[in-house]
C-alpha cells in the first residue's frame, strides 16, 4: 500500500494547534472528513477517542498512529498532522509526539486496516522521514517525503 498516493494535501496539517491528544484527534478527524465529503468528523473523532482510550497509539520516537474504522469507507483514509511543540501522549519512550498519522479504515475490510498500519509503520519509523516531515513547509513536500521513503 502506498500511503503517498492516497494521502490528500487537504488532509495534511503542518501546524497542529491542539495542546492535548483529544484536541489533536479532533483536528485529524476534521481533516479526513473535509478531504472525504462523505465522512462525519464527530463520528471519526468518537472512533479515534474510543481506540485511544484502550491504549495510547503513540509509538515512541515522536510518532503516533491514531486509528479506527468507519462503515462509510471503501478504502483507507489518512490524515497527517505535525505538532511543532509536541504533545504528551503516553508514549512508551516518555517523549512528546510531533507526528500524528491517522488511519481510518473500512469496517468491511479488516485486512486494509492492518495493511495501512503496517505501511505507516514502515514509513514513519525511518528517522530521515521524520526529519523531513518536521522540515516540510507544504503538504506537497510532506507527501513527497513519504513517497521517497516508500521508494526505498
């Protein structure tokens, strides 16, 4: 799965304003909903929050993969958010999260959910990608950084 082909520039925010995980998840849900007109931001937020309450989706190294499913999708939807200051998110390494990559997958296709999370993990665990995303000045530059990592 190539994330860079499915991540829309409208679903990228390089300056998240949220100061808590919940506020960031609200921003990410709104990004995905605005990029895909058939989705309800409040329903997405509810799904993301339910998943986050089970166990933090922070992975360490400044990244988190908030995720949930939706019955309104046929293919995974993504949102990328960058927090310049970082958010305390119960990360295993105790550090703040700067890069949030949300994955919303179709309920009808659980394999797509696992494939999307695996693809995200492969890309975002690369330190060069994280550095390039933190330096990105546009959504297109952020997507290009992801595409370059996928080509490796």
